[in-house]
C-alpha cells in the first residue's frame, strides 16, 4: 500500500471512531433524559465518559491524518471543501465540548439526587432537557454530518 492509501485508511478509521463515539454519546444522553430515576440518569451519563477516549482519538486522528492527506495528495491550499471541513471540525469540537460540560453537570446533580433518596426533581429534569445544551449537541452532530458530506462528495 502507498503512503496515501495508508493515510486515507487511518483518516477514515479515525472518522469512524469520531462518529461512532458521537452516536454512542447521543444514545446514552437520550437514555439519561428518559431515565425515571436519578441513579439511572447518572449511570448513563457516566457511561459517556467511557466513549470519550475513542471520540478524542477520532477527533485528533481525523485532523492529523486529514491534513497529512491534504499535503500528500497535493490538494490546492485554496480547496474550499477542505477549509469548510476544517471550520466545521472546529465548530463540532467546540459545540460538542460545551454540550459535554452540560452533561457532566447533569451527572453531578443526578448523582447527588441518587444518594439523597433517588427521587428526581424539577432541577434535574430541567438540566437534562436544557434546550441550549440539547441544541449544542445537535448542532455538533449536524456539523459532523456536514463534514462527512464534504469528505465524500468533495464539491
């Protein structure tokens, strides 16, 4: 295999890690929102931590191998689809990180409530269903999908 083929393989593998971990985090967050007891919500939110190393590997790998591929394939410095992908990568990472901080806060509240009788309250429900946090995570996912579209179709 050539260097470009290796880089493309590693870039695509990193993209699978990134997307797979993002989907796992979405599912776990949804299960936490739907959980009837704070202990269950805390459990699902804590599980998100287990996918974060895979997500970080995907985030770093897509960037590193993508830039290396850009150089090796000789794409123009003005390739708009690459610059758009990089901008969306920054947006997805920033929004995903901000949404993750909100999930971490929800986990802390859920654990506190779980240890104090495991009864949900309006505070936890409001944090879990926070429209701003949900919007950040949703927009991070949309940005990630847009990157995939750009990478596949290279306009």
